[in-house]
């Protein structure tokens, strides 16, 4: 997990998971609309997940 990804996850969570697939971006975007903190947490979990 790089520093830039963590910063993107804090500032704009869907941008941090853009390379993880359309489903991840959509889930993080919906959670960000519902509340900023759930979107950030989901983005950090998806970024931290191993392939």
C-alpha cells in the first residue's frame, strides 16, 4: 500500500480503487455518497487486500 493510494483513499476514495475493477469503484462510490467515512474504510480495505 503506497502513500499516494492512502492519500487518494482519504481525499477521494473511488480514485484510490480505480484499477481494482468497476465493481469496487461502484461500491466505494456508493459508500462515499452514503457517508465519507464508510467510503474511506472500504477503499482502504480494498487497497490492503492481496490479489
